[in-house]
C-alpha cells in the first residue's frame, strides 16, 4: 500500500514538473516602457505575505514576511493575446508587442497608502458601481506567475473592477507542497486584514476569485470574519468564485456550516480530471478534494452553484488551470467574473437549476444549484 502511494506521488510530481519546465526567473518583472500599438495595460494593487526582494524586477520572493506588504504594478497585455493564455517573454524584459510585460511598479509603504490608491482608482467608477475583484492564487505559484495570470483573467473578463492581488508565500516549487500549505495557513489573518481593508474602502462590492490552495486561505478568512462577529461591512461581499479548490471536502463542508449559507451563492469550479488535485488527494491520505468533488448536489445544498468543467479540454497538462479559460469558453461566466452575480437574476446564473450549456469550443459544462 505504501509503495503504491509513493509511486502515485512520484508519477504525479513528474507530470507536474514536466508541465512547469519553463518558468519566470528572478527579474521577470523588469519594466518595459517601449510603445506597443494595440497593447492594453492593467494596474494591479498587491497585498502580500511574501518577503520583499530588492533585486530589480522581482518585488517579492517565496519566503514569508511577518508583515503585510503592498505594491502597485502595471502589466501590459499584447495585442496578439489569445484568451486563456499568458504570453511569457522568452527573454527579459520582453517585447510589449508580443508578450506580457511590466510597465512600471512601486512598493507602497503601508496599508494607509494602499487604501488611498484603492480609493483613488474606485473614484473613476460611477457611484454604486465601484467594484473590487480580489484574486488569491494557489499552490506552486511564483509571484510573477500569479500577477500575470491575474492580469490575463482581468483582461479576458473585461472586468471594470479595480483588481487586487493577494499573494501568499508560495515558493513556486512542486516538492514544497507542505511549505506552501503552511504558508497558506499563516496567511489567513493577513487575508482577513486585507478583506477588512477592502470593506472599509469606497468600494460598493467586493468579488473574490480564489484558485487551488488559495481557496483554503480564502474560506478560512471568511470563517474567521464570521466567528469574530465584527462584520459590519461584510454586506459588501459579492460573488465568491472557488476555482479548482484544494481543500478537503469534509473540511469545506464543516467551514460552510460555520459561515452559513451566503447571501449570494458561492461558485465552485471543479474538474474531476484535475491531476494536481489528484496528487493532493494522495498526499492527504486519499481524502477527496473539493475541486474534484463527486457530491455536486451536497455542495449546492450548502449554498453553492457548481460548475463542472470535467469535459472541457484544458490548455495545461495537469488540467488544474481551466478557470483561466472561463472568459473564452463561457460568456455567462465571463460576465460573472466581470460583474459578479446580480442580487436578482431571473432565469440566469443565480436562479439556475441543473442545466447544461453546449459551447462551440468545448464539451458541455454542467451547472447545478439548489434552487
């Protein structure tokens, strides 16, 4: 039994390692200010538990900081961008005509400056429509990878929201799963603090997108806010999207019992062919991960809309990053990313019962809710 488990872990690790052969190096975020006709820029505010890295174009590394750090970074998306992809430069600082590149960035000295920058950005939106989209990345993610992935999602979804990136101290190494898991756990209080800062801002609504192990940090932060009882501004919380969540399914159900059924249903994006979650399941002693759940009906009863992407062809070898393709494969889900789920949506996603959307670019997506 133990030998079989070791073989399964080794095989899964080999697959994940092979899919990550080429990854951004130190200095991957060096500024590139060259003119690029048709390129689009997105300024992303950052709150992170990563330790600062003074090397040019790096900002933060994979080690843990005892403080919450902040930054503002502008990322350019090339005119030839293909939805769902990040066009990584082959060399630094990249070609703005063909690659994702960093235009400029600055480290913000404290949360007061972070909040001031956020409110300034929000004021550019009409009152009543001032929204924030908060992204929490997953396991095995370098800072540059998480930043550019979020820029891709923001660009593809055409979200008018102010993008905020919460980055916890993942080392970005396949074999550092336990380190990453512990870093995610340590980050719970800092994410709670970040959420409270967003709630104290001039935002009318805060929507959240979490991926992989980032879901553990996110749901734990919600649980802590609920337990504290100090949730005066929690009414600003809008749509929560849990993509490929690397959480023990039993743990999630227990957490939701404490949190209670949300005002707006959580959106859980799962895929039963997710190889990264298969590895996590083996490491966890065979316990099912939420992102590969077979109990869609039970999750819907907890106040979730379940989106099953099992039949959708992924662009990555592990089938773990399908959430990044949402804007391309499902216009309705792109709308949710951009605007959240409306309070009252007749016949739409919020009022969904079991149904299948047949898309021209992929196999059917199944959506299930408990209405």
